[in-house]
C-alpha cells in the first residue's frame, strides 16, 4: 500500500501539471484605425564581426571589438591583415545600408598614455568617414580611475583624428558603476560625450526600459550643455525555457526606450535572430493592443498600409480571444496565422474572412511558439 504522504505528493503533481497544461483565456482588444506612433528603428542593430550580415534592413552594426584588438596588434600607421579585415567589415556594413558603431577597447590599451593617444588618433583618422560612433569601451577588470583617464586622453585624441568624431562610452553593465563617474568627469572637465552606452543581460524582458530609466535619472542629475544620446551597446541572455517570450518582450522594450541604437549579441541569444526576423515583418505604425487579464500574454499590433499585423507571445499556454475594431463592414480580408519557430516561421492557417466590426479571432499561443497574424484587405 502507498503511504498517505506519497498519495498526497502524487495529487499535488497531478494538480500542478493540469493547471500548467490548461490554457488561460485572454481577451485581446486591437484598434486598427488608431495609430499611436511609428516603431523606431533603434532595435535594428547587432554586434557582428564578418562582412556577411545575417539580417537585412539593419539600421546599425557594432563591429566586434576583437577585430579592433587584432588590428591594434600591428604597428601604428600600418596596413597588415588585421587592418584589412577590420576595414573590409566596415565597408561591407556600409554597403548594406547600416550605420557603423566602432568600439575602441581600453582592455587593449598600452601602458603608455602617449601610445594610447596615437593609436586612437590613427584609428579614427583611418575610419572617420565610414564610422558614425566611436565607443571608448571600458574593461570591467580595470579600475574606474584608469578608465576615466583613458577616456579623457582618448576622446581628445579622437578629435585630433577627426574634429567631428562622435565619441562616448563606457559600454559596460550598469552594475560596474562606471557610467556615473564618466558623466561627472565629462561635465566637470568639459569633455566631449556624444552618447552614453551600457550593456544589458535580459532575464525577464523588462530590462531595456528599466535600464534606460536608470540612465535617464543619472543624466537628469548632471547639467550637460548637450544631453548625450543613449545607446544599449550590447544585449544578450542566458538560454532559458521562456527565451522566446523574454527575447520578444525585450525587443518591445527597446522600442519604448528613447534610444539612439541598440545591439543584439546574436551569439548569446538563442532566439535573437528568429525574434528580430519576426519583428522585421511588422508594420511601421503601432496601433493599440490591450490584454485582459494582463501578464498572461504579450504582443504588439501594427499597420502596414491597410494590413493589420499582430505578433503575440506567451510565458504560459494561452487562448487569445482577439477583437479587432475598425474593420470595414463587408470588406474581405485574407487572414494568415503563422507560428514563429527557431529555424523558420511556418504558415499554419489561411482563411478568407468577411469583416465585421469588431472582427473576432481565436488563437492559441504556447510559450515556445510565438504567433504572427496578418489581415490583408482583398477589396
């Protein structure tokens, strides 16, 4: 015979498994005729180290710092294979329509400040016409004072290389406590600081907006002549079961933060490429989407001319009862439902619908399979 404790444990497990497997009903309201703004292009950035980009339509590319370190192993003013590889990558990025963000890693700084300045001046002079932003990148193993001295010397050296250079930093996680001292040093000594940059590790998907809010507080405390732009110069996350939802939530947060640019580290994002490809198929105009209850399901709704495009993701199994208002009575729409996968997005349903107002759709969304919906008018 089984003990009472064993039976109780089995019942608990059965209850938990059943509660997990049952989909939650979520009411989703979409207003198709009320644009709330353009989706900014600041999320369309990646870190990359070759001349072949994995995505089309990128706005920014951050050159992998390792390419710069390799080029710096050669003599100042030289043109060996390290410099050839770096410049080929920069040229390729530019040819594909993206802007270039070039890190200048202080981890590779020589002990001599004079040599450091010559290295920065040489690098900026070579690349100034092709690079849009130069980041004096901090090394977490350095002391804050060491970084501040390297930044101060480096930013003036950059201006020697090109008098209109756009320079900022530090490019490390906010927890390293380098950003605030850098702001104060630049304010106190009137040093150029075109942008502030930091790195983020996604865990819940809310870190993009949260980190930007923290940076805004720091910026508000200091009286800059010109307020620096804000840039997330790297974001990644650990592999986790809810990676699709967290990745898409983070991307959505990037569009809500007032950023000039952000850079996904795709090698550290299992779902990074798939999520960015899904986002690329959204329309440029965001429209209202509301969830009841909140927290079970997330998403973004957009317009591409007259097309309604909706991307939904969930952290647990959910059934979305979607009410799309603003549809024209009697108009015929092609409805396409696709499931976003890690390798590809697959169309699973295509229907021809005659519009009502609101138009009702019912869709199941599982944690590992975001859903992409389109409504395209046919008449």
